[in-house]
């Protein structure tokens, strides 16, 4: 065992800090209750998310016959509607999340030597690079969104970042400036909700994949006929079996937490990518608005990819367990231990698959299907908007 414990939570400390600022992570071991923090949480959710969604939804229904307004609003509106859902899921499952954070630092989940630390590091690096890419394109979209109404000469028809209905005239000052500021703060808040909750979920999946790497290494080396006694081997095998059970329990709680979110994310993500690609074809090429749509579609693609990639890694890594058992020095073990090893070998034949209610598995194959669906939406809108149909 390593003298210094490996802190898995250190990887996501920035996410936790941002979630605290957003009102989604009560301090310490607390959960949401009758506190000032809960009041802050509710006000944040109501005034920085719900209000702007309502104003945009009203505008959408008032212009339901205008294809340009509908396609220019709904792809962002759907993703905005997903933000309060994610907030509610975090609030509802705060106890489960904090328990998962405690579990991940359990003794069984600790890397036991420098070799296992080396096995773990590529998982963490892949997560960091993917999350950094997600941050980059999301912040790029926000930047173009803020600058578009200010610098683009074609923005006179839409003086605000988003088309929205207001119960007052936005042309008068300071109502215009206040509405502009409110939209920017709201969309920035919802973007932070998406980035940090999605990154947290991806980290949970990354942890599971890393644990399978550690377990495979433990199984390969649980017995050395030159140095270990059969009693030592039996004890190490029992630890490996306990480790496997704990990983499965951790994965079960994780999957239970994000089941509904994944289902919504895949549905909304497919539509948003297709509609934002269509918007790129109807605006001035290489304008601020064009770059905004390009950044948005790329950010959503990375968002969906993040779920699918780390879910796919879990399946691949868990499928290596039988091979790890076979690669161990099992031939010289006593019959009793061999029998236990065979039972465990049979138990791990089926790889672990993360899913959304068992309907969509988190895999690269699912990611490709979502992109194909997005392309279908794009092609349909292009056909409807073609000159022959106007």
C-alpha cells in the first residue's frame, strides 16, 4: 500500500467549488434543508434559469409559424431547459453523491504501488483533456454570444443575445441593459451547470474505469508462488472479490444517479447539434454569429462524447477481468482456491455496461448514432428551407 493516500476527489475539486458557488453543493456533509444556502440555491434556480427560459418559451410560441425564429431559438432553449433538470437531480441526490465521494477514497480503491499509480494516470489525463476541450468551446460560444449583438451590424433585428419576449419594451434604457445583462448572467450560469455536472458524471465513470485497471493488476499479481503462501493468496483473492463487488455497487449508484439525465442529454444533444449546424448555413459565413453556432455545436458534441467515451471505457476495462485472472500464477494454487477463482472467473465474464434505463448504452457506437440522428435533422431542415420549397 502506498504510504501517501491517493486523493481521488482532488481531480474534481474545481467542479465542486463551482457547484458550491452555483448553490448545488452544501458545505461539509450537509444536504439541502431549511438553511440560507438552500434559499440561495432556490433564488439562483428561479431568477437565473427559470425566468429566462420562460421568456424565451413565450417568444417561441408567439412566433411558432416562423421557421427562422423556431430553429434559432429551440436548439439553445432545449439545452437551457436541461440545466434546471440537472440542478434538481443534483439537489435530490446530494446524499448519494457525497456518499460516492466518500466511497471513492476507500482503502480498496487505493492504488497499491507506483505501477498502479501509473495505470491510473492516463484515465485522469484523458478526463482532464476532454473537460478542458468542453470548457474551451463552451466559453468560446459564450464569448461570441456576448459580442454578436454589440459588434455585428446585422444584429439590429435581435438586439439581445437570445430572442425572448418581455412584458416591457427592451428598447428603453436602462431596461435594455438590464435585460442584456440578465441574459448573459443566466446563460453563463446554465453553461456552468452543464460543464460542471457533466464533468462530475464523466469523472465518476472515469473512476470506475480506473478501478477496473487497478483490479486487473491486483488479479494478475495476487499470487506469487515464489514468495506467497496459499493463505496469502486466498486473502488477496478475497480482497479482489470484495473490490469487484464494491466497484459494481459504486457503478450501480452512479448509474442510478444519472439515468434520467443521460436519456435527456442524448435526446436534446442530437436535436441541438442538428439545429445548430442548420443555423450555420443560414447566417453570414465566418461572422460572429457563424462562429457562435460552430462553437455551440462542437461543445454539445464534446458534451455527448464525454458521456459515451468514459462509459465505453468502463465496458472495455471490465471485459479484461477474465484475461487478468488467466494471466495470474494460478496453476500451482490448491484446489480450494482454484475453485473460488473459477467461480469468480465465471462471474466476471459479462462486462459492465453503463446505460440510460437500459435503452442507450454509453458507448462510442451510441455516439455515432447520435451524430447520424443530428445529421438527419440537419438534412431535413435544409430540404425544408431550400428555394424549391419556398
